[in-house]
């Protein structure tokens, strides 16, 4: 029963999100967060134009609250509206902008590169834009254009830190699928753990580090004459030279 209730809540959240995306498209709908409590259901909506959602005297938001309560059987829904601070860092808004431009006939490749540059200028840590479908003239084959910049993880739990939006554009040549992934500024990605060395690898590393020290110790230094013997040898050589000179002088005098 608990699992069934959990699945039902998730389906309701998905349906409410889709309904709000269509109902608030003119207000610049970006994202929705739904928190269900025992007393009420809090629905937070992020848009670029909050005044359009609230309406004069709160008339529009009251009508929206009533429609959600009756359509999805949600008791006591409370809707709060928040303004998007930077539209170029919201994947859903970026995808909607790309879809509208493609439907007007913009060149897909130049459009994606231009939008990617704007996203990175606004401080994103990484971004990836993908357009798939008939991107050329009528009769052309379907193909894919993907542009990426910065860091965008593709596997593991860190993928949840990247905001993603998927949308479809419908130009006259055929449908085009659009995928936008943005890593917002300040996103903290966990660093990969360093692989610990095994005991055998540690022993090999220690042995390799000790080998140079042993080699230096085993090297024999060339034998050098003691410093104290050098002056004695020089004195002996001086005496021998003097004796030879004196002997030569005596022989010369006798002659």
C-alpha cells in the first residue's frame, strides 16, 4: 500500500507539472516544486513574470488554485510564485527559446553555439545542448547537433546535480527534439575517491625508494693521500735537490 501511494503521488506531481507548464507558458514557466504535508500541499512555481500568474487582486492565482484542486483532487493546495533570477540558467526556458527560434527558421548549428556562449557568460559551470531531427531543408535526413562546454557529468548520482529539460519544436520540415543540460554556478560536485594501493604495491614502492640509498652507500670513494703526508714528501724532495746541488758544486771546484 505504501509503494502504491508513493507511485500515485509521483504521477500526480508529474501531471500537475505538465498542467502548470501549459497554463503558465505565457508567464515564462520554468520549474515547479510540490511538497505534500498532512495539512496541505505546497506548490512553488518559478516564472519570469510573477505578476501575470498572480493577477489583479490575486484573481488569477485563486482561479489556478481552484482548478488544480478540482482537476487533480488535491486538498487545500497552496500556490506560491517565485521569480526566476537568470533565465539563461534555466534549462526549460532555454529549450523554449531554442524551439521558438527553430520554428521561425533559424539555423540550428549557429543558434546552439550562440545560446551556449550566452549560458557560459552567465556563470554556468557547464552546459550541453542537443538538437535531433530534420535540421535542414525538406527531404533531408534526420541528424543530430550537439554542443558542449564546461563540465557535465553523464553517469552516477552526480547527474542529479545537473538540471535538464526536454522539449520538441515543430518547424515546417518536421519535429526536432531539444535537450538542454546546465550545471548552475556554485554546484559542488563530489571529488572521485583515490584508489588505495594494495599491500604488495606499497611494499614494491618502499623497496624502490630504498634501492638508490643502498647504491650510494655501496659506492667506494677513490683513495686519497692523507693531507698530513703531503708537506713531508715535499720537504724530503727539497732536501734531496739541495744535496745534489752541493755535490755538483764540490765536483766543479776540484776540477
